[in-house]
C-alpha cells in the first residue's frame, strides 16, 4: 500500500508510505489519495486529518519510474496523467474537514503542492521546500492554483521562476507553513492544532472552511484545464524532454552543459 490510513477516534492519520523513494508520487499513490479523499464526509465521524510522510521525507515530488514513463507520453497521455493529479489535489483541497500537514525532510514539486492544499502546515525547522520543476524544463502547473492561494504572486514569481529550494522559516514567512519547530516536537505541535479543531464546533469549522473557499480570491473556472494543458505541453516540448531525460540519466541538461 502506498498510503497508510489509521483512524484515531475523530482523527484520521494519512501517511504517504513509500519511504524508499522519499514518498514520491506515482500512479498508485495519486489514485489512493484521491480515493481516500472521496470517502470523507462532512457529517461523518472524522473531524480532522493529519497528512505526513513515512521515513526521511514528506514528499520529494515525482517518482523516477513514473517520470521515465512520462517522458515517452504523447501530449494526450500527458493530459490524462496531469488530469489525474489535478483531480487528486482538488479532492484534497475540498475536504470538508481540516487537513493538517506534518512536513519533515523534503517537500518538493508536487510534494510542495500537497503542503499547499493543507489547511494548516507544521514543519520541521530543517525541512526543505522547492518548486523545482523548472530545473527539469517543466513547470509547477497543476499545483499552481493552490500554491498561489497560499504564497501570492510575488513569492511565486521568485520561487516558480528560479526553482530555488528554501527553508521552513521562509515557507512560514510567505504563508505556506504556519508553525516551525524541531522535528522531535512536530507531533506535539500537530496535537495542539488537532485539539484546537476538536474543541471547536464541528459544523462551524466545516462552514468556515467552505466560506474561505467561497469568498477567497476569485479563481478562473477553467484553471484546471489551463494548468493541465500547460504541463502536458511542457512535458512533450524539446526542453521538457531534455530536462526530464537529463534528470533520469543523472547528467546536466543541455542548458547547463552548453549543448543544443
């Protein structure tokens, strides 16, 4: 199983369980997260969810095997692949209960997208974040609506365009993370937020979350289609192909090595 789900009374603990690849995404993990999100009901017994990663990292982005398949995908195949991921992020974002992220190690690329869809994020002080897609010749497309809602256009302009990795402290400064502490303290910090949620009126919490979604900055209704098209186009572009192949082959891409 790529996902471990453990109920603890009114709290469900969802753990990405691919520690050997730093919990990187593949088709199975995306499908399991989407399926789990679809089981959560506003009137159900679960009142909060905690999302974390097994092993040494929260989520390091795309799995190498998954990425190696994607290099050979047609544009239409890339659209189908991107749509599945977009549906996963949308399902998590629309959970009718609070989703609390427990981030340690690395949260890169799509892993940073997972942090962006969490309502509350607690991070270890040595955690590393990054919208690293441009280093591979692609872009942070399907996660962009959620990342922009958290960090705003100014931070996105810097971090999307440079692909630079940044600290938990910076992540807190730009609104991606809400609390930072020693990794040994993460569970205590998560427990405090869980307690805050559980001591609040459950229907009021659900209504407050829905209110934020309804009256937040207006987004384009076709944002999902725009982002799916954007990443599909980049994946099949010469630059995207070169960047992903270079990553898989453990070499520098042509724009660093001086090749064409």
